């Protein structure tokens, strides 16, 4: 979320990026291709990791706008596998 709105960031091997997500901001990943993908979640912290850092939220899932995601891909000339 950014300014109270969901933000979609297109990640691809054609345009590698580093995305920094502030602490306590829920986030997730959607993979639309049939190919496998690798996402590295690098947490930098001092001290022991807290077990709750790796548990799902006790809330309803994100309301993904897959049409928006597909439009982002179309704008970059990518084809989504059917």
C-alpha cells in the first residue's frame, strides 16, 4: 500500500529491481506465468527473527486487481500465458 492505496510493481527478469518494503506493511507476490520464479525476501534485522514474521496475516487475503496487473504487463509488451 502507498498512501492508502494498493501499489502494483511489475517485476521481471527483463527488468530486475529491488523493492524496499517498510516494516509492518503487508505485501505479497502474484505469479501469472507458467514458468517458475524466484523471489528473495531479504530481511535485515539485528537480533533473532520473530516467528510471527513468517506467518500469514489473520485477515482476508488481499483483494488483487488482476486486471490492473495484466494491464501493467500489456503496457510493457509482455504476454501472459493462458
